[in-house]
């Protein structure tokens, strides 16, 4: 019996924003970005929790990156106002990221 590789059986994840380059959060941290869109998705790590995939413009380039529930909550509050300029920061001593 042939044993399959992990990569062959792993559930393929859908790309939330195929027209944007995938970026790490560190690339946009503490920089002004233009948030164009976002999608809240269920976490595969913490049951019952969500995370957000953000589509933004950074220096004229469309990028997408993940963030946590706090940013998702903030974006849900202003969804009708998109696009907006914002900066994602991590407050000193805190374990989460937020928009300012």
C-alpha cells in the first residue's frame, strides 16, 4: 500500500483575494495602508474563533494579509465606509493588533 504525502491530502485553502500579493503582517505593521476589502474566516487553530484576511494597498501595490479578531471587529464596524486609510499597530504590552 502506498502512503500519501501530507501535501497530497491536506485540504487546499481558497485564496481570499487572488488579485493581491500575499504578504506577512510584519510588512504592513506600523505603515499607513488603504484597506480595500476584508473577509472574516473561521480559525482552524481556535475553535469558535475567527480571523480576518485583509486586502489593502501598500505603496501602490495590492496585498493581502491575515490578522486577528480585534481587527475583524474594527473592520466590521466601518465596513460601509471602505476604502479607508489605517495603520495596524501592536500596543506596547498587548498581545493583539489593532487599527488606528
